[in-house]
C-alpha cells in the first residue's frame, strides 16, 4: 500500500504534464481547478464561524487553487501564517478574552441562523410558532 502512495505523486505529475502540451486542454483543466477551488474556498469562508471544520475547508480550497495558481500559493502561505499567529495570540489571552470570543462567535452564529430563517424553520419542526423566530428578511419562511 505504501508503495502505491509513494508512486501517486509521480503518476499525477506525469498525467498533469501531459496537459501542458495541449493548450486548450490545459486551459480547460485550469478553469476546472479554479472553479472547484473557488467553490470550496467560498464554502470554507461561510463555514468559518460555525462549529466544524471551516478553516480546514478554507485551507483545502486554497490548496486546490495552489496546485495551479501562484497567487493561491502565496495566499495559502500568508493565511496559514496569520492563522497560526492569531491562534497563538488567542491562546495567550486570559480566560475572559477567550470567553468573550466564544460568546461573540455564538452570537454571530445565532444571529446569522435567525436572519437566514433557520431558527424559525427548526422551531416549526418541533411545533413552536413563535413569530419572533421568523427571519426579519423573509428567508426560510
């Protein structure tokens, strides 16, 4: 199994190099990678404040883009450095700053779920018809 995993990068590089000599196929491949990478990156950015792997999805999207685009390689390196710096700073802070970070994150999540209509929808599933849970902009009704 390890032998196959070691051969994969060489096979992938050989396969990818075959596209480089065909301009139309190379362009199509780069567009495909750009679209998929941008979609994954967008999902990651949306998922950052929610519980789950938001930052991991951001790094995955940038990693996909970085396979073909130099700007994404630089952006990935920069974002990883900044993320590590912020997490290190946050870890050095007192418990009240960390608690405030948690409270603000929870507030953002609840507020965004309310605006998107998810709270009203979920309340309807369990038989609660409280009008104040409905989205103020009419989403999810």
